[in-house]
C-alpha cells in the first residue's frame, strides 16, 4: 500500500510532499510522489499532513473507560477510541488509590499489552502516585497517599517486569531518594510530581536519577524569582517536562514561556485525559469522586481541576494556535515520548524500517485518520 501525495513530516523535522510505502506493519520506502494516479489500495493524501503517530505518555482514561477500573476488554475499547482520535501509542496511567486497586489495574494493563490491543498500542503503565505530597495532591485522594517506599514499589513492578515505565514521586518526602534509586536501577523513569519541593530538593532528586517532571506547573510550586522551585530545576537541568497544552491547565503565555526556556526537545506534550474525555459536559464519577465538566474543563466539587477532557491531538492543535511552531509541537507529541519510552528506533518518526504508526491531519490540524501498524482507523 502507498500513501500518496501527503505533506510528510520527515525524520529531519520538515514537511515535504512525499509518498510512503507500507508493507505488512512497517514503512519500507519513502520517495517523491509518483507521476501516476493512485491505484488499487493506494490512499491519496493530497492536501493532508502525514505525521508520526501521536504518543500519549500520560493518560488516565478516554471515551468512558477508566484505567483504574478497566479490564482487558475495556482497555481494548479505549485503545480503539484513541486510535480514532489520532493516538497510536499510549501509557496507561494509574491514580492514587489503595495498593490492591493499583495492582489490579496493572494486571489488566499487562494482559491487554501482552495480547495486543485493538487500536493504539499500550506501551506500558505510569504510576501517578501513591508516592506524592499531600500538600500538592491536586485531585488525588489524600487518604491513599503513601510515603515513598521501595518495597511497595517493588510489589508493583513485580506484577510484570518492564510494564511500569514511569513512577511519580515527590522528592521532599522521606524515602524518596531510595525510591528514585530503585527506579533508575530497573530502567524506570522517576518523575518529580505532585510536590512541594524546593529548587534544591528537586535538583538533588535529579542528581539521584529523576529525569522528568510530571505536568510541569501543575501540582507544584510556581516559578518565583527568589524561589524557583522544581520549575527552575527543570530549566537548569537535562530533564524532560510534561506539558498539558489545552490552554486551561497552563495559560498560553506560560506555555510559550516554557517553550522558550526549555526548547522543544525537553518538552513532552501529554493529554492527562480522564475517563470522560470526549464525552462532553456533564457530571461524572471517577475513583468514587464526583467530577463536573463544564465548558471543556473538569473540576471536583471544591473547584480543583481534575485532569483533562481533551485528546492529545486537541492539545497539539491548541499549542500551535498559541504560537508553538507546528514542527516543534509534533516532536513534543511523537519522537520525544518515544525516546523516553526507549522505542524511538521503531516509533516516533516517518522513516523506512519503522512501524507504520502514522497520524493524518487535515489542514486545520484536526484528525482525519490514524494508522497503527499500517491498519487505518478513520476519525468518526
């Protein structure tokens, strides 16, 4: 199959009108457009953007599916909904609940990943808690927060070695250094998150092996000129920072400032989507807590923002509308998360030999379709 005449975002991070040939589940040839018209199973992408498949590094649910309560079948439905929304890979993200609930979720994620989902690929799991600070719990439930404990973490990791890709940790909490070492020794990303840490405490965590910050600006101290906190540590060190780009979690001006301070290679765009993302305004329940979605923003009854109800593709489109160059925004949502996950040799860019995981965008950057291993998922 050939994908013909699209504006292809190449591995050199530029757009070029090219044809892409897919065989089985890989891209095997990329070249200048053929002079002949598309034939057979060729797909004409004239006027459309063809970019690497979007990779959502941090997502709690989508289309009515909650990672914390979903079984393998439900996770497959979530993967299908995500593919139709332009996402070709995702990391299923847990919340701060009791360890048995987290273990159950990890078991189901493991099953779904092992058997192969229906749509978007499940790259692994992300533990957002329970090792966080009560002072910056955000929408997490304080009663389930635990002090960082390598033994508890190891119980999670042992469910399926290699499944957990990222662990959130508040570095100022007792036990955090040992937990960060436990992560780094096993190839797991330790991410500074839901934290009241000072600049010095965040820098110490980075020296210990932490290499990422969870949803920068959210659930952490702000950047103050005399107390730069974790945000200052992110600016000064070779770490990756997640950003939610809906324009509500972070003001567009702050998003532009973060882009200028960090550069696109240090930023990973995430959705942080919750189970009722894509379902519209209304009242919902997540992890036993009521959440109200109004005008595209999700809040607990006390007004605390609870996750995001927009897809990663929506965030990409919003980021560009706020002034982030399209070429850089694409990298933030494709090759950057692929590098963090260690799959950039097969995903994250349009190049021969890589998996045919691709997202097709209209001129207005809305999703037209996605390909996972060469299989097409049209946007509904």
